[in-house]
C-alpha cells in the first residue's frame, strides 16, 4: 500500500520534473526571442563581376540595396541582370547561414524538450515528415510546375503538411516598374530568382536602375508574403493561435510559480 509520505514524495518529484521542463521551455522561448532580435539586424553583402555589382540582403534574404560601380557599363544588360540575381542569392545564403549560427546554441536545449507533436494532437511526429523542400531558386519559366509526389502516409494531416510545404516551395511573385521595363521575381523566401530588363531601359542612369530593381523586389516580396499567408490560411481554422514570446514566457512563469 502506498503511504501518504510516498504519495507526497511522488507528487513533489512530478512537480519538480514539470518545473524543470518549464524552466527549459522558458529558456528556449527567451533564447529564440533574443535570437530573433539579433536576426532582424543581420545583413550580408556580396560583390560580383569585379565588384561592379554589389548587393546587400536584409535579414529575410530579400534585396535591401544594390550598387553599381562606375564601370558597370562594361557589362550588357543581360550580364548585369544575371549577375545581380547571382549576387542576391549568394547574399541571401550568407544571411541564412548567419541566422543558423544564432540558433545553434538553442538546438541542444530543444532536443531535450518534448516534441511539439506530443503536445499538439493534430501535428504528426517530426520523424514522419521529410525535410521541407527549399524554395526554388530557378526562374519561373525554367521550372517544372509539378511538385514531387507525396510519399505514402496513412495520416491525412501528414499528407496535408507535406503538400503545403511542396506548394510553398513553388510559390513566387513578380514586381514590375517603369512600364514593365524592369521586372523582378522572388521565391517564397523573398529571394530574387529572376531579373528582366527590356532593351529600352537605357534612359535610366545606373543609380536609378538600381533603385528601381530594389523597389520591384520589395513589391514582389510583399506579394509573395501574401501568397504564403493565403496558402497556409487554407488549413484548418480550429488550430490554436499562439501569442508572442513575451506573453508566452509570462504565462509559463506564472504556471511554474504555481508548481513550486
């Protein structure tokens, strides 16, 4: 027979374990919030074509600034467009790598916590999901519009998530200016994947052209963000919505204090 002392000890042990988990969750959420602050300040700069073209990517990987050197006129508009896209993608990759470095210290802590699928009933186990495909970097007219077939799964929620990930990888949006003489396409991550300059952009000086390209990119980024939101907005509307990190930490601290 279990004595009162044994039950009390078991209860104390459970409260201690729950408090430890909450401590780690608070640490993880606080760490993620701090990393997000630093991540928003990240930029990356890449120069190509003998530093004739310099592209600065912001924290999201989108183009923030473009600078053309004085001797940029040695390149054709086709070369300028292709090299600008290449520099933009390299800068976006550098930002992504730096963001991963910011999150690296949190990964070991995350591994010790319960999996999200253990806490949210509609989420499939993480090990049943293939890694989400990266947003395509190929121009829209050079890609296969058909996504890869979804691997066989019995769980419809798993199939739905995989299909959404595949559809997201294919998303893109286009921004245009100067009567369509300058068009920029970006993928679902906001990374430039195509730049088209018509033959009659010669009336723009190169500083003006750089500004127009950046503006087109921003228009495209806003458009693709709406597409991504619409894609995931088609899912189940009974899924919970979570508050920001500060509110979550405050609630977790209150729960932790109640357990002590």
